[in-house]
C-alpha cells in the first residue's frame, strides 16, 4: 500500500515523539523516532513508504495538504500530541475531506489514558497505535484484526481496544528502519557535534518506574546488539557520522550494551554519539568504554536537588550518587547534561532554589529546566487529578515552560513560571560558565549551534 508517514504542520515548533510532546524550548527539533521505527515494520510488509515532516519543513497546513495530495496515500500514519491536539485534529479533518478513502492512523502521548474516547471524538481516525515497535499497523490495514496487540481501532462499526505492553522478545530481529527517508532535513539537537545526524533506538521503554514519566509504564524490550549494529552500519554508508541514542536509559541491559560497544569498536565505525542514561547505571569502566566507542555527551535525568522529592518520585538514587556520576563523566572526558523538573505538587520555593543550586554545584556542561507535566499514563497525572491541580480534560500539557500546566501545593502558576525563568538565567548567565563554554568550543559548527540555542533559550526566559 501507499503509506505516508506524517509529522503534521503546527503554529509552533512542536516536538512530537516517543510519548512526549512539547514546544521546542530553543531551536531544536528531534527526528520523529516513532515514524523511524514504524518504517522498518511497514517496509518489511512490502508497503511503499513516503515521509513528510511539515514541522521540519515549516509548511503551512495548506502547503502540507498539497504535498499529501501529490502522494495520494491509501494510509496516513501521523504523529500528534497533547501540545498540539486541537491543531492536529483539525488537520486530520482537512485530509479526510480531500482524501475520503484514505485511512488515518495516529499515535502520541494524548492517547495513552483513554484512546477509545479519541476515536469517538475524532471520527476521521481509523485507528490509534499505542506502541511503535509492534506489527499492529500492518495487521490493521491487512485486516488481521485477531493479531493486533496494542491498539484502538474500528472494526465492523464498533471500536475495539487491545492493551498488551511490549515485552523482552518484541524487538528480536527487528526489521531495519528505513533511515534513508529521515537523514538530513532541518533536525537540530544542541548536543550533537556533527551534522547531519541520525536518531537510533537500541531499547524500547524503561524498566525504572519514576512516577512522573511514561517510560516505565509502556513495557521494556531490547534489540539484539547485532541488530542495532546493522542499522548503525547502514547509517554509516549513508554518510552519517553522528548518532543520538534516544533510549530512555542507555546502558541496559548491561550485557547487551557491552556487546554493542565492542561491535562498534571492532567494526571501526568511527561514529560520535550522545545518549540518555541514569546516574546509577553507568559505572566507571562502562563510561570509559563508551568514550572509546565514540560517546561525547550523556544526558542524565537528575530531576531535583531535594532528597525527599527524589524519594517521593521513585528515582531510586541519592544526590551523592548524582554528584559521583557527574565526576566520573568529567574524568572520562564525557560532557554532561542535567535535566531538572520544577513544579512537582510538593514543590516549594525553597525546594526549587535547592534544585537550581544543585544544578550549578554539579558543574554540568548543560542544564535543561522543565516544568512538571502530569502526562497521560503516569502516576503523577493520577495524583494531580486527585488533588484537583488539573482537570480531566486538560490535555494541552507542555513541559517546555511556555505554559505552566499546574500550580503546586504551595506555588501558583505565575510563581512557577518565574522560578523556571530564574533557573535558566542563573545557570547560563554566570561569568564562569560562559568562559567555560567558550573555552570548550572546538569548531565553527559548535560556535554557531551554541550561539543559536543560547539566544533562543534566553529570549524565552
């Protein structure tokens, strides 16, 4: 079938991927990892694939619709998200009006709690995929409904919901994603060192259960290291030398990670790369192996500088473990990014200031300050609904901080906005930090990237 993979247009630079949607905080735009992974499954079934990223190309709805009409797809597989649902649903209606025979299948964080309700609210949707590593979309369009595992879909005039989380074997022999559709373009990521770059997943989901994150609630599966290496080798042949591993937690399973690092070095891929991980996962010997295999930057979810909040949200590590991991990275010559959450329900001004101070104490190379968002499918959402911090119909949730989703038990939305802006200013405008960043720049590309990101970030804060 003719299948169009679509990232719909939007009024802002929306990042819609991996059950997380937000407005770009600076000037970055990730690859749509959902569509990348789905491309392998859909191509393996013999479908003819097309790809349109209307956000990356900055297309208006009218121009995007013209491009879709030129493809005339039988199926559109589209991204959406909490941050853009009202715009996206309007655009899906536009597609259906012009192409009434086309089936529209969508996925995104907005659907995680009650997907069947969205099929009622949005009649133009044929189905909603709930994970992007299964073969569900192929099963649906081929009419093999009994084989669907994790999807809400229409069948014979009724709505059917299947819920089966991916498990350990669900990435065995995963068909290689069609990365040639996605390389190049206007994708930007402030921590990469070379362009163009590509995004790869070696695992799906996360075995950890942080209460504010969806990662631990969607299942967990790992690709065989040889399977991931096949994709990396194909990217190398396409001229890609820079990789972003978008795993929730790179480094697990430990055995798989060790084999993958060995294979990268044995095959002399000579790639450079960055990843997300946890401070209690990567030990000193693993960090040195990662550095040898090309890793230059690790993003750690620190979240809070307050021990009680870390415990409440099930982080399962302490501030001392955080500090130790950052010291080990510095020793190994790997840059660090700390991500922090401000505005969890128990947050006070004092705990926010503790987190801001901890970010500076860690001396991380970069810091990302996010506001708490009660995302669909998380324990935080259940708690926030129970406390009446949000309403059941609140879906426009954006952790970038442009919109504060909720007050805390102690702070108003206006106070949270100012604290978030204060965090950015205090971290990035320190003379010592500015000098360190300038001293660490090693290329003209880095100068351009850092200036662009810094300017975009500070304009908002």
